[in-house]
C-alpha cells in the first residue's frame, strides 16, 4: 500500500511539472474598409431616421429624471467617433457634417449618389461615413433581497448601421452592421431609484463610446490585446527558456526551445515546444514562420484527439491562419510593400 501511494505521489508530481503560462500580445488588425491612398479627408454624416415612442427630454422642469434620449446618446457616439479617428492620425482630417440628413420617422434612406457628390464637394471630403441607423436601449431588472434593499442588473444595447461612400457616390463594400452591449450590477435602497437612472445613463453613454471605438477599427487598422500561451516544465532548459520569455527575449527563448525540440522524441512534448516557438516568432512579428511552426505542432497531434493540448494548438493554428491571410490587406492599408518587406527579412 505504501509503495502504491509513493508511485501515485510521483505521478502527481510529474503531472504537475507541465504548466501553461498566459501572456498578452498586441496584434494589429486590418480595418474592414480599405480606402484608396487618395482618400485623406473623411466626413461623418448623420443620416439616421428619428425613432418614435422615445423620451424627448432628459430632465423635466419639476426635476423628474428621464433616461438619456436617443439624440443625446447618438451625439456621444458621433463625437467620440470623430475624436477617435482624428487621434489615430490615419487621415489628414475627419470631421462631422453639421446637418442631419434624414428627418423621417423610422425610415432608413441611404444617401443618394448625387447627395454624396454634393456634400463632398461642399466640404472638401474624399469619402463619407454615413450613420444610417442608430438604436439604443436601456434596461433595469430588480429583485428584492431584503428589507428595503434590492439587487439591480443594469444593461444597455447599441445597434448601428453604417455605409461608406467615395466622393463619386460609390459604396465601399457592404453596409457595416454592429451590435454592442454592456451590463453592470449593484445593490441599493429601493427608494433610490433616481440613482439607478443616473447609473443607466452613464452606462448608455459608455456603450456609445465603446461603439465608437469599435467603429473606428472598421475604418482604421487597430491594435488589439489578445491572450496567448506557452508551455513550461520543471527541466532546467525549459526553466531557462521560460525566464527568457518572461524577459521578452523571444529570439533567445526560441533558440532554447528549438534546441530542446531537436533532441526530443516524445510527440506531445515536441508539439508543446513547436507551439512555443510559434509564439516566439509571432512576438518577433514573423507570422508566416509562426504559422509554419504551429503547423508542425498540429502534425504531431494524435488523430481525433480532444485533449487540452490538441484544442489549444488547433485554436492557435486558426488564429495564425487568419492573421497570415489578412496580412496583405493590412499592409495595403498601412502602405507597406509586401515585396520590400520580404526583401528586408
């Protein structure tokens, strides 16, 4: 019995030697819309219809508080979009058109070719971003949890429909539909419903800012923080490689992992090492080499395996596949010549 417990303890110790380390990497993502190089001045136009049956004031004369109006929320989104796009300094100028173009009730009417041409000529714009539909809603769900106290879930949802036109009135790609949502929770006295409205208004303003940030990424290549992982174990070489990775010395870490990989016979361990090397190359901004190594890791997996290792490598392979396929589009948007970059490498 003692011998069994001893062997079982050894197995547990060995199993715990392998660990997965989570790291964060900043990835440049291409925009949904690719503008020609001659597009330098952008005009944002409010072409959304008015919505019926919505509050028309934020606070009445007697001090009663209302939920933020749609027009006020939309103003937050448009102003934030204008600000964020200018901060990127991707275009020479981004500005808001001062006039509302659609005064109908709940009728979506895309800008006509002639209207786009007229506005661009008037404002000196090369392209128009037209907000053709804007919807926002807020919700408050309450549940009594005790004497005079309630548990609240506050939520808001935002929907936008955007079209992008050239100065000639031609549509760039398909219309962009975006949905965003945001939730929070709180405890408060049931008598303080006024505070809930204030919190809901803040939440609705925040979702409009988030929506504007997400829309900016549709028109300008954007940075996004993403999680990655690498594997380590108790061996001295793996610990040395881990220290290099934690110090952001990815080239040196890759060399350590390659050396271990070449002398390893166990396929699972080799797959972990190949995945680590792929991560190192991604950090070194060589996505094609990263994809090559994650493919090696994938080929080392047992057929039809559903282990955590297999699922992680398959997920990472999908990420790198997508990055490599979108690289030409990203380079075009950034004005980078693929052939020149390949020669530099």
